[in-house]
C-alpha cells in the first residue's frame, strides 16, 4: 500500500537531486550541474553570445565540473590551499576591477541572486585550480641554457621569419 499525495502537492516543488557523475570519492549532482548551467546561460546572454543547444552546453558544463573536481582533489592531495587572507585580497581586486567596494560588490551579487558565501568559495576554488596548474606545469617544463642560446641566435638572424603562436586550452 502507498499513500497518495494530496492534490497540489507537486506545485512549486523542486526536482529530486541525483548523481550525474562520480569523480573518485566525490560526485556531481543534477542540482549542481543545473545551477552552473543557469549561471553560464545568464552570463552568455548578458554578453550577447549565441547559445549552443542545451544538451551541448550541459555536456560541456558537466565535463568542466568533473575537471574542476579532479583538480581540487589533486590540490588537496598535495596540500595546496588558499588561506582566507589571500582570498580576501582576491575578492578586493575583483571588486576594484568592477569599480566597487567589497561591500558594494557583495550587495550587487546578492541582488543578482548569488549568495556571497558561495561566490567566495568558487573564487577560492578558481585560485586553487590556477595555482595547481601553474605548479604542475612549472614542474614539467625544463629549458636548458643551450635551448635559450639557440633561440636567441635564430631569432636575431636578419630575414628570419619568426612566427607568433598563441595557445589556449578550453575546458
């Protein structure tokens, strides 16, 4: 036997959260994915960017969330963390970049429906991921004195066609 819900119970209800990806000992939930999607769609619309189909955007956002979780886990493994003082400095710079005080910036975020505590932790994660990437890349790049000398010699030759290359990694 089961109890039937009274009429009207489902109005205004939220979808049940579920796991959409498992990342080692962590998970990405449906609600987490949809919150990030909503923020991305809102940002793209403000920028006037044409939106890709919802399923494409959802797949890209899920991939990004998984990559972020993997990187945060790696940062924890190696003891990389961002303390509160560093985080406050970053938040001050973000507010200043938007020509606001931190209090005004906080108020603006809240008016836009973004809880400041959540924004703060997202910035902490972004800084952590950035530092992890720098650390991992810096540890793997070795440039010898000979390579520098060879480059300087070839770059200084007249008539040498030098190319400019720009690299980007899009997650």
